[in-house]
């Protein structure tokens, strides 16, 4: 694999300054290193999927970007403003939905929340009102705008959190696990909004999620974090193309150990409930023919032969297990 | 494009201060049922203890001397409870972090939070004052005359309370189990700040301790001298009560402020301000 492909994606050499620049961002809690030397450039309008297992450091990175956690070392610039030195300007560039948090006041109404969070960023009521109305109408919350958020369903509460993050129309949106705990319908709405923010409104979105299908669907680029370090950072398509070598899958029934032994060690096989799935790399046509011949001679019924493209989830799991190489730990 | 706010910092600060105070009062209004219970509790507490102190009857002289001190305690009680409760609730729910995502420094948000807590305390104290005045009018021997000069020691007392409230708000940010401690501290203050017995009847050592360590005691003693004993402001100043009250309030505010800001900084460093 190419070393170049595994390095953090940057916009060095391009004219436009990146919307988000992280440089050697590090956070240590005593002896525990939560994030180590994370450097990223996110161009304006890009959706970055930040993936990693629990405790990998995703939320800490988001919180350092929002100044809610002070970095031990390194810098974060949002819209060109250093969050440490120009916090006031930098904070105006972002809207954030944080993980494991209500994000909004449940005892207040949706309307009061939007007024509060708009004013929190320094806007006047006159500026907030039309935006709040548009957001609440588009999120189907307008008719219930004066009800306390605490009485809403989880999905509606999350919609209010998204609306509160967007009420100042920030160019950068940070979404930490935005669909966790949501039902299918609510998750679909949030996904729609993320897509819309990026595609139609040109916002830069950083999205952390465990829903890899969501990242695959929405993210232009994926950075995978493990133990506080970025182990892979590639455009999503490139990541899929690079790691996701297509494979043949042959589904058979009535596989015996004798036949399986005859297929050779190069063949990967999983079996369950009397059926087996044989996997072969697409680059090895000879092996495919050999396996099919062996199955034919052994009178093993073939149920299906297909060419399969691994999902981001397959790649993610493989990367975390270390099944596939990654090279930018240095 | 983002809306970039170019308001002068002072004006922006005022807007955000108002925003934080309005939010606090709205949340207070939503929680009006427990608030009403708290109100009934503090109002009744005063009368029950006064009857106890009076050996089964209300003593007009003691009522006159403790009336304002008790109201001072009510402000401290409600404001500190709202501050500590609000900080803890917002930490657990994550809104504390969201409220810090503001162009202004965290101290503006904390000032707004403090202002909301004090306004809430003052509103409750005003209601209690109205209720207590009705009963006071029915009790013989209560001599209490209003004098504008009393506003000065009362303002000093409010600053003293602000410092105490900030101190415990800061402690709540670091020690999440502060809820139990605050009730004990509030009870000690109630017994020693003159809310039930004027401090001059205490033994000397206890009077000194309460004036030195207990917030509101000096300011409320100065207020008592003006409203009950009819002392002019100059006398309260020259006998040292008011100057020491000012020093106490200033020290309290500085300590409270420093403790709260240090707690915020520590929270940001340790990532402890969120859910």
C-alpha cells in the first residue's frame, strides 16, 4: 500500500485556508494520554467522519476544538482563528451537538432554547427570530415550539439540539454521535440535515459516529482514531478503494471437512447451519476456477457466486484489529 | 456564512448577561412548585423559631432586630441553592458546556448565572418580607422604621452574599457531592448571622467568630443599627461596623470570584464540565 495514502489529508499548497486546522493536538490526563499529536486540515464544505472505538479520543478532540477541554499541547484553528488565542472569534465559527448531553434546556421551550443559544453567540432577538422560525418549521417543530423540550420524544429533543447548534448559521458544525439513541425516522432526519448542510449550504461538518453506514453515506473523508492517534485518514472513496479489495463469495451447502481440506489453505471459509461461504480475492481467477472445479467434482451444491465489495464497517473492524496495515502512527 | 458579531464587548457582555439572567428566571418559573414549597418552608421556619425563642410567644423587640437579618438569610439560602443546584444540574445534563460556547469569556456566563441566582433570592425575600410584615403589624412592640441609608449596608450584604454564592458554585464544579454540605453550612449561617437572635447577645468570642466568618452578619448588623436603633449612617461607619462589612464583602467577592474562575479553568483542563 502507498505510504502517501495513509498520511493525514491536508490542503497544503491550495489557495483556500482550511476551515479547520489541527496541529499536533495532544491531551494528557495525568499519565493517561487521551489524544496524541493529532493533525488534520479540513477544507471548507467537507464532511469529515471521525471514527473510532469507545475511548479512542473522538470526543476529546471535538471538545478541544470547541475550547471545552484545554489541550496539553498543539493548536486548533477554526475558520482561521486560533481557539486558544482568538477564542471569541473561533467560537463564533462553530455550532456543536455534543455526545451524551442534552445540549438544550429541557425545562425551556424549543423557541426559548433557540433564543437563548442565539443570544449566547451575541445575536439580537431580531436576528434570531427568522432563523429560529425557519429551522423549527423545517424540522417539523414549529407547532410545538412553545412546549417544554422535556416533553418531547428523544428524536425531537435531538432536533432541537441540532436547531440550537445551527441558529447562528455557523460555517462549521461539530456533531458528536448525533444519532445515538434515535429511532430510525429521527436518525434519517438528522442524516438528511447533515447531507443538506454540507451539499447545499457548504458547511464544514465533523461527524463522530459509531454508525459506520452513516459515515460511509455522508462523509467525504474518514479519519480513524485508535488510542488517541489517527491511524488512517483518507477520502472515503479512496479508503474503500484502497482497503476494500473486492472478493468473490461462493455460498455452498453440504460442505464436508474433506472437501474443505481439499480447497487449500489460501481459501477463507465461514460455515454455519450446514452452509458455508468461501471467500477468494478477485485478483486470483485461477483460484476461483480451481475451487469451483473442486466443488463440482465433490458434488457440493453451489448456491450463489458473487463479487462482493466490503463496507466501511469491514475496513474499520480490520483496521482496528490490525488485519490491514496502517502507517501514520509515526 | 456565519454571523460575526462585532458589537462592542461591553454591550455584548450586557446582552449576554441579560440572556443568562433571563434563562435563569425562566427556569426558576418552570420550577415554581418546588420554589413555592421552599418559600413556605423559610417563611414558616422564622415564625416557629421566634415562638420557640420567645418561650411560646412572639417578642416584638426580637422580631424587629431579626426581621431584616432573616431576609438576608433568605437571599443567601435561595441564591446559593440555585447556584449550586444549577451548576450541578447543568454539568450532569451537559448544558453547562453549551453555555460556555460563547464569544465572551466564561466569567460573563458565571456573572449571569450569579445575577439570576441573586434576583431569584431577592424575589423570594420580597415575598417573604411581605408575608412577615403582615404578621409583624399584628404583633405589639415591633418598632421598625424605614430609612434610605439602610440601602447601603444592604447593598454591601448583597455583595457579601454574591461572594459566598460564587465560592460554593465553584466548589460544586469540583466537588460534585457538595449538595449535602451546602445545607449544613446554610444552617450554621442561619443560626449565627443574626436571623434568629441578634449577634450582640452572643458571647464575645461567638460574636467575633460570626462577624468574621459568617457571611452577611456584619452588613445585617449595620442595617439593624440603622433601622431599629435609629443610628445615622455616619455612626454605623464610625463605630466600625460598616467599614468591616465592606472589607468582609470585598474579601468574600474576591475569594468567591477567584474560586469560581479557578474551578472553571480546572474543569476545562480536566474535561470535567460535561455530561
